[in-house]
C-alpha cells in the first residue's frame, strides 16, 4: 500500500522540514519530492504536512505516519538484507553524544549488530563538540551529535528546542547570578547557555561542571542549579524551569548524523548501513 521510496522521501522532509533540503539529501529534484509526498497523501487520504512559502510542519496525521514509516522501512531493510545476502564487513568507529545515554540507542545498535555481525563496531560516547573534533581528525567514521552553530553539515535526525531544566523545587533568586550546570568545553549547550545569558545581560556562575550526563543530572536533581537541555530528552526527576524565572530563550537544536571525510573504504558501507538504521529508527532516540 505504501511505496518505500515515498516513505523515505516523507521521512527526509519530516526530518529536514524542507522540501529543498530533502531533495538535496536524497539526490532528487524538488518536484519529485513534492510528487512523492502528494502520492503518499493520496494513498493515506490524509494531509501529512502543512506548508507555505516560509515553513513546513507535520500535521497530527503526519506525526502518526512518522512512526509507521520508520517501522515499515526498518522491516523492509531487514527483509532486503536477508534475501539479497548482503554482507557488510569492516571496522566502524561510531561516536554518539552524551545526550543519548538515556535513550533507546542501544536497541538500534543491537539490531545493527544482529543484522551485520561481521562489522567490528567501536562506540565512543563523548560531548558533541569533542566528537566533531575527533571526526575532523579522522578518528571516527560516523557521528550522531548536536549540530554546531553555523555548521550546515550532517543529515538531520530530528529538530528540537533547547530549554532550561532543573529540580522541581528549585527557585532562582532574580538578584543573584544564575547557577549553571554545564558540560566542560567544547560543549555546545554550554556555549549556547553562556551566549543566551550574555545577550540578556543576566549574570551567571558555574555551579557544576561534568563531562558526564549522569553527573549533570545528579547535580540538577540536588538543586545546585539549572542546565540547558533538549526538550525531547528531559531526564526523569527534572522539569522545565517556568517562564516566570525570566531565563532567556535558548533557540533550536539539530541532532545530525555526520560522516567522516577521511574514513577508510572498509568503513563506508558499514557507516552507510548504520546511518540508515538510525534515520529509520529515529523516534526511538527520544527518552524512554
């Protein structure tokens, strides 16, 4: 009933929120992308996107199709790999940011290992900024991390907003510097938090620094301060800081997959296969 090519196009548009971006990512004409989406909407009998000259947004039915499309394509890829006997081999150095410690990324990696047992997968968990540096240095082949500001590279996995979070009982004194819980440099959210407070002219102090997400969560649960974090990945035991606290907007954040430019040939097919598995199973990367 649903054409896999149309579903892949739908996912690309949903992840980039751009018909032009989806066309660039898939190597298709924009008219072909529009045609695929229109045919999928005809097949479902539902409007999947609301769009005008300035923006593209998923409808409620589009949000529902997002989960269905990923599951359909995941099974489709599994069947194709099984019956074609495709063998992916080689060493794959994969880096994932600390943001995914509490998500279901391990399930995606487990499925990948089951489908491709001849791939030697080496996982590095680090700060997004550090992973980008290691990728540029040729130390990693594929990275799943937050996109750096003003950096257009990477295939979007999903868009989100950064929000301030802390313990529910935490109260901020407007006459005192904002106590911050942050990653060390080159943490991307660290820099964005500093910049937002500086633009607002609001003083701050660093109450806790940790390279571990679990360390930051422990400090936040203890009420030591606030931290900038993805809205879709708020850890248990923490809540968004109310607007009445007067903290500045932090803006949007993109989670992307970035391929290494200097990866060895043996890693290319493995990196492509894992990237496809992550893009298809993207909704599982939100917190349990």
